[in-house]
C-alpha cells in the first residue's frame, strides 16, 4: 500500500523537483546564451546528440538486458540539474553557463526524451511500442516538467522575496524526493539488486566518466575557455537523477522499476566521479598556469 502511494505520487514529486529548478532561474538565463554562443552550442550538441549515441554504443558493448538498456538511454536523455551547478561552482566553472544550459535542456527534454526512449524501447524491447514513452504522453511530460519550471521562473521574476523563502525548503524537499525515489527502486527490486548492480554498475561508471570527459574535452577542442568547459563537463556528466528515476517509476509514464535502476546507480556513482574529475581538471589548470608563468617572454 505504501509503495503504491509512493509510485502514484511520483509525478507530483517530480513537479516539486522542477519547481525548485525554476525558482533558481530567470528569463535572463535563457538570454545569456548569446554571451557564450560557442560554449552553449557545443554543450547542447553533446547533450542532445552525442551522449545518446555514446550511451547506445556502451549499452551494446556491455550487452545489458533490455529494460536496463532502455533505462540507460533514459538516463542519457535526461537533463543536468542543480547538482551540476553545485560542482561547477566548487571547481571554478562558469555557473551562469550551467544555469543557462539547465534552463534550455529542461525545455528541450520535452521533445528529446520521448524520441530517445521510443527509439531505444523499439530497438531493445520486443513490445517496445507498449512500454515506451509514447508521444501521446508528451503532454504529461510537459505538464510535469515545463509548467512547474515556468511557475518557479514566474515567482522568481514577480515575487523574488517569496521565491527566496521557498528556495531552500523546496531544494530540501527535492533531496527527499530523490532519496525516496531511489529507495522505492531499491525496495521494489531488492531480490534482483545484486544482479542489477553487476549488470549495470560498470556500464554506469564508464558512461558517467565518458560524459564528464566529453563535455569538457569537446568544449576545449572547440577553443572554449577553461571555466566554460568545466561548466559543460559537469552539466553533461551530472544528470538530474531524480528526474530519471521518477519518469521511469511513474505509472503515468514508463511505470518500470528496472528502467529506474541505472538512474539510481548513477545517482550514487556520480558524486565520486564528479569530485575526482573536478580535482583533476583543477590540478591540470594549475599546472598550465605555472608553465605559462615560467615561459620566458622574448623582447624584440
């Protein structure tokens, strides 16, 4: 009875998470893309196009079971979130760019998520048409994702003091939602947990590390500065796992606990990889700065 109540309340819970995201955004966050056009375009292409392709290759390479394979693709299609902004701040990234990318991805996901999930469900599941996130549910995704974000932005714009007061409790509630959602997954699949972690754990770790490196590396190859590349690395490598897990579990959407396993595992793994990644790029940046200072300047 309790688990059924949790499952039926998940769409509402996801709405709370997205409201919390909206409270941290303003319309200027969408306009700011013009200040960093190259960084934003590279990061968005990595997020929307490259990441699902990489994830698909990893799923095939690791020969994941069908439901876990679709769960991995769902994870790849999910946007970044507030956690990415936090790590970007801690390790010297351009947080304004993070917020901008999160805002844009939160809008794009309404279109990109059903496409990725439908294609992967059709490929991996024999009855994918019945289990996938069908296009007639796009409206539900819109209502659960975009409407709360829009309300949060509106509150931040029209009633900034109220938004400031709501920000902390809503963020705390978002953490509770994530913990409850992951706990619901672990409880529902408790008899198969060991097998799932063996099956998907390494794939999740590799995908997480590759995502971080792709976000940072692709940006640097495009001559994006270090701070913006750091922001892109965290935005692409740190997914909104509360979003992933609740979409997978919600009876109104995918209603499949196995598909939530990759997101639940990712939600644990990503904190360790994020700290390691942040330390490595900070150290590398420090070495580059030292070398540039030691390089003699020729006077003509």
